[in-house]
């Protein structure tokens, strides 16, 4: 899985997103990202099976430096906080049952000045 994750990281470096399923793989990739200093900048969650199939907006995440996103931005600035946040999102989704696909954008957070 290491080489697959390396390829996914290369794709993220271009600004593209990666598609990940199942949730167990998302959890592994999340740890891989954090171990390399990356944070999830944006996460879209799609319910493939279970109640209410389709986009699961309640689990989406967007880090933005603009007003109204201060909490999300602080999470993004710390790869370990980002990893903990994504673990929580995935586990909350799984607690509802069903299967999910994750669209992930990640990057090394900027240094705070």
C-alpha cells in the first residue's frame, strides 16, 4: 500500500484530489498524510450504501483562512489535529453504517507568521 499512497501523494501535490474507499483505507491514508506533515484541506464524503445514499454533507470538511472558518483553519495548520479530525469524521460516518467514498485534497500547511 506504501507505493499506492506515494502515488496518491504525488497526485495531491498537483492540486488534484484523490478518491479513496473503503473507510479503512481512508483511515490508513490519513495517518500516512500526517506522518509526512500533510493536513486535509478539503474532504467530501459520499455515502455509497446505507440510509440516504449520495453526498454526506454533514461529514464534509473545508479549511479556509477566511472569516467563519477559524476553527477549521486551526485544525488544518496542525497535521496531527487534522489527522484526529479526519479520524473523528470517518468514525462518525461509520457509526451510521453504510459504505463511503472520500474525496481528499491535502497539502503541507503554511507556516504561521
